[in-house]
């Protein structure tokens, strides 16, 4: 059976009023690492990853493709 995992980006480093395309905060990076570990523990092989081009989304997907 096919599975689709949807992950919301980790915590952004700045609010919308400060930066329109912020990267992740330290907490956001930890959140993305934890999400990747959970998914990778359930899958036997690499998965295709699709992501928004926004910086925080790209940074959230990095642990899944590393």
C-alpha cells in the first residue's frame, strides 16, 4: 500500500513582519530532524520528497534527503 507523509514546516526563525521567507529556528531544525527520524524508522528505503520553494520548507525537508 502506498503511503503519503505530509509534514508542516518546523518553527520559523522570524515572524512574517520581520522576514517574508525566514529559515528555521533552532527549535524548527530539531522538529524537522525528529519528523525525519520518525518517517525513516517506518520506511525501508529512500522516499521521494516534494517541498515548497520557501526557505523554511526546504530546510525542513533536508533531513529526509540527507
